[in-house]
C-alpha cells in the first residue's frame, strides 16, 4: 500500500472523488464534520491538523484497492483541482449595531479570524448558505440585506460571494469546535486588528464604514 506523506485539501478531495462519495458520506467515512470537508473543497492548499491527518490516513487504509488506485490516477491527472476551482463559497458579514461577527478558524499551525462562510452546493443560493452557515457555526440567526459582490479569492482561487447580513437573534457561541476555536462580536472600527485590511474584500470595508 502506498503511503501518503501529508494530506492537504486537494488530496482529501481526491480521496472523496476516488471513493465516489458525497461530502456528507465522506465526512462520516473520515469521522470529521461536513464543514471540514467543505473547507477542503474551498481551500485546497489548506493543511489539516495532525489529528485530522491521522483520520485521513485511516480513511485511506479503509478504502478498497480500486478506490486507492483511482486516487493515485486522479492525483496524476489533476482532475480534482479543476473540480475544486468550480466550488463557490458564500461569506456572511453579519452586523449588530456597531459590531460585526467573526469566527476564529483553526489552521494547521495557526489561528485566523474570518467571517462565517460555507460551500454553496448545486441548487443552493449563496444568500441561503450564508444564513444557514452562520447559524450552524455560531448559533446566530441573521437575514441577508445586500449582496456585496463576488471575486476569485486571491489565495485559494475559489469563487467567493459576499453578503451583508443583519443580526436577528441568538447568542454567539462556537458550535463547530472542530473548525473554529472561538466566535466573537468585534467592533467595526477594530475589524482590521483581527483581519489584515489587505485580506478584506474592499466592498466589505465600504459597507461597514
């Protein structure tokens, strides 16, 4: 059996494709959250934490010989890279009075503050996904008020659409500890202390000004 030296989002997506599983089925097979699988699709260069690397190792070992062979054929052909680029992510910029909602993502070696976000599956709309992912990640209910635009993310190459949303109800809490370490309401004026200004989609700054 071949040994995988290190897993990243691209290789995880390749394994899912080789197993011919949906994101939900693959999440159950690997024993991670569906959101984690969605992150691999939207950030193919992301490097899972050490404990998740071990889960992917175990999933690869559980795969049938045919699936492992498909995995290595796909890795050589790069088909999953083209598939990952077609994924769309919806971001929710949720405001409450003078605050904006952020989640602190777990990386392989560091943490980073971001807006709630989720993968837009075929047949879904970005606005709906933005609202649902915000509730799933943070427990906060919100309503989209404005679509701020979209761009190909400069780091991931994934198409991202941004939605300005208004807080409705709910206490902010970390409901996805696998992916996030914290959830917080941050004063709009302090946003660039959490996310570097050059990493923020400019229309977001304009909308929050």
